[in-house]
């Protein structure tokens, strides 16, 4: 199975998205389709029998369009949407120039002059021609395919009111013979179009705000670069660059590609990727990422990724696909939107019939007005926009905070998580052992042991050896250290190593080796050893015969943000569980330091998965955070899987949420991820509630059900204004997520 996201064009409402989704799902090779109205995306899961050209033709036959053959389809979509937005803006201006005098004439009931009704007819006609003919055309095309959407409701209501008014203007005597007044409703037909177009314009502008975070990410990558070739440097478009070429990155410029530094050195600000404000030194062999900012030096970079192949493009692609996915909470809204228009058409006809049945022919005009009001006030757009707009803003905000959420279901599930299981090594800790404390014999000097110890440990393959070498370099500054000639170098499995230098025999090893080689010294060092064991340090000793020169306490340091992360999760009511393959003392010491009450040591990959299962069986909504292959089983089992971007590829691929950052702060945004998901889900529920309530109250008022009790009805012109602003209110509520504190 493969997955792809195509930009969708010419969608008018949630019903359009549902129809496009249904058409796509019926195509050969398509296993699953999901269309998102707010994002303008069609997500497809397909197998070998899938034909993109055939899919596009089917979508075009339905009156929509799909971008499949563009080099940068989403830029093309943005361009097309911008053209449509400018065109719509011009339509709105022209329509409202005509609508204002039409509204004034329609509301001036006491003002009569020859030709007033004819003037209103022509004003309404030009409004329909300029702003409404596209809606009518779309409605007709859908009707030919036995389908309907929001355009159908608007087209029917405006054409009926306009046609009724023209008939009344031409044949007033028909109504007079039946004892009815000959009223015209040209202002209703014209103002419905005016308010609908104004609402679409405001909705389009608001929707631009929902995707602003994504556009900001895309702008981080420059359009041009300085290519190095035989003629020197020349500025070329980035899309002309190829892997293996070299570019020059000048001081103060953004890095245009992913690559490896082959010349020069400089500090580079990588905060847009890692969130770390401190610039990182880049020199020969260092990797650089597109969109980061070079500071003072000049860099020559060999290209490893360009355009859609960069880390930044991958982030944008992941966020875009996530924004186009559907949350489980959206299913009810989709089901309602799918049958909304036919139901409203039936309710409109029923309203008309009931008014005539209970009120008689004398209520014909009231029956017509109420039927029209029902048509125009009902709006599936608000329902269709309720979930995706909130998701777009929430996921965009997450991406800006270095949280990549792969799909909408993950965001919704994360909002309900009450138990987070966290791997220890590389997740809460740095993942690389370091010397935390040391003891040195009083009569020893650095010159006597440093070079010897460093040379011996450089030869060792033990996982703690690199920590010892780094500590020696840090202690001495690397000054005056030269490799010693070692002889008789031997590794004693499970204990340590022995070697000789200049006729003297030395040893390096753990506690068992110390007790074997220098038991008397072990007694002297007992207080130090006991203290370090309480802290779960790994112990390394260096000595000669019965003499101990040096003792080192080595640990895997906590990340600077780890304590705050645990506190932040606890503050949100999320219980933290520590899972580690380390021994009991190390796990206990770490859990105590972090304030974690529940921990489990000595765990294998299967044990972690079983632990997640037990949490789920006890009623918990779980998340698993890890960075290694040994975490992938538990990640796949959890309700929400969270990986670290610098972790293994398998962990990142399995995870539904990826935390991006450097090794010290990558997990720091975990509490923000939980907080943002909860706030986003809250906004979704608010949107759905108000969209449902709006339609229920609006239809009740428009149908005239309250007229017998309070004398309340709704003019079609007011109904159209209310319909237009309902979608805008939903989008505006979603935009609040851009400013909430997380």
C-alpha cells in the first residue's frame, strides 16, 4: 500500500468534499480516500492498479479538479486558489455595488415611484448574472448527476424568488384574482447571492490564516542558491540544483539545500529544526539542513538533498498530509453533510406545504418566504469546516513548536491520553555515558596517567571506553597527550583489560576486577563505591598491581529538560511510567530523581509491549515515547506512538507523533503536544456544537414553527446573511488556537 496527497480545486462546501471522496474511493486500485474541504486535499491509499490520470478525469467530470502532474503541486494549488480569490473579490465588489441600492429599494416599503419594481428586477438580474451564474451552473451539473450541494440550495432559493417576482411583476392580476397582494422579492434573490459571496470571501481569507503556519515553514527554504562550477559562483534557482553539486552559503544567508560541508567553517542557527537557539559549529564533514541560517563564515556545501528531498520539505509534506487526514470525531459531521442538502430540500418543500395546509391560500407568500428561508439558512459548510479548520491550525501550531503530528486521529487520541510510558536511554537521558564523578590518588598527577589511560581506552571496544576518553580529553584539554606504546594488551571478558608499558603492568576494569587485582584498595574505596552505587553509576578503576590510581563513576546523564517534562505531564493529569532495559538500581535512582512513581526495569521489547497492553486493559489511554528499535513494538501497540526525530528510522516510521529537536531538548515539547492536542480537540467540539445548534435553531426559525406562538419568522435576506457568517464564525473560533498558551 502507498499513500499520496493531491490538491483538490473548485470545492464549494463540505458536500463537494464528500462527493470527491466517494468518487475517488470508487476508482480501481484505491483502497481508501479522504477529502478535506478546509485543506483542499485528497488523501489516497492505493495499490498497483491505481491510475492518477483516471482519477483526475473522474473528479473533473464531477465538476472539480485535481493537481497530479505538477512539479510542485501545492505551490500550484496556492497559485490557483489565489487567482480564484482575486476573481471572487472582484465579483463581491461588483455585486455589492448593485446590492446596496437593491436593498434600499426593497426595504423602502413606503416609497413608490414608476419603474421601482422594474429597477429592482434589473438590479437583481445583474447580481444573479455576475455573482450567481457560477452557482447555478454548478447546481445544474450536480443535478444532472443526481447529486446536490450548497450551491443547489442557493440556486434553488434565488431562482425561485426571482422567478416568482418576475411572474408577479408581469401578471399581478393572477394574485389579485385570488385575493392576494402582488408582492415582489427581487431584493431577497439579489441579497442571498450578495451575502453568500461575501461569506465565501471571508471564509477564504480566514482559511488562508489556518494554513499560515505551513506557508511560513515553506518560506524558510530560499528560492535561489550560489552554485559552484568551473566558472566560479553563479546564482541559480534551487529547483535547478542536483545531488552531488556544490553550493556556496554566504554569511547571513539561509542554507538552500541539505548537504555536507566540504569547505569553510561557521556557526549555523538551526532553531527552525531543533528549537535550540544556540548556533552550532559547522566545519568540514558536518551536515547542514535547508532553511537554517548561516552566521559569519562562508560554507561550501555538497548537496545531499534539494527541493522536495530536503528535511524541511519532508516536514512540510508530513504536516500537509496530516492536515488532510480526518479525525474520528469528524465522522458524524461527514455523515450529516452527506445527506444534508437532500434533507434541507425536503424540509423546504414540507415547510411550504404545511403553511398552505394550516394557513390556507392566503398564506401563500408566507409559505414561499419560509420555504426560501429554510433553503438559505441551512449551511453544511459550518459542519464541514468545524473539524478540519481546527486541525489545520492546531497541526500548524504544533509544527512551529517542533511537534510533527502525522494524522488527525493521533491528535485526537493524544487529547485523551492519561498514561505515558517513556523509554529511558536516549529519551529521558542523553543516551551517551559520561563521567559524572571521579576519585584520584593524592600522589598522582595528570601527566602520570592521562596519556596511558587514553591510549588504552582508545583500543577498547567497551561501551564505557568512549566516555573515559572524552573525560580525559576534557580534563587535560588534550594538550601534551601522545599515544603510548602498549604491549601485552588483553581483554578479560566481563571484567576489564590488562596491558604493559615500559615494563610495568596496568589494569582497567569494573568492581569485580578491582576486588581481584587490589582487594585492599577496594576496602579503602568502600565509602566512595557505596555512594556511587546508590546513584546507579557504572564503575571503572585504573591501577597497577595492588595500587589504584583512579576511580570513575560513569552515568547516562538526564536531559536538562527531563524533570520539567515529567512535571508538565503530571500537571495535566498524565501519569508517567518509566520503562527501561537497565538494571533495577539504575531505574530506581532515575525514577526517584524524576519524581516518577511507576517504573519497570530489565525490560525486553516484548515486555514493553505487554506493559502497554496491560495499561490499555485497565482502561487507560496510552502513549509510548521512544527512540530505538527496541521501542518499536511498544510504539505500535500504544494508542499514540511518539518518537524522537533523531531516533532510529524504524521508530520514527512507526510513530504517529514525532518530536523534533537536538539531543538535549527533543523531548521538552511533549507536555506542549498534550496541551495543544487537548485545546484543539476542545475547539473541534465547540465548532461542532455550534454548527449543529446553529442549523437546528436556524431551520426552526426559518420554517415559521414559532410563528403561531411568538409571531417570529425569518426574512430570506436575513437568513442568507446568517448562513454566510456561520462558516466564518467556525473558522474564526479555530484561529484562536494560533494564540492560546500551550
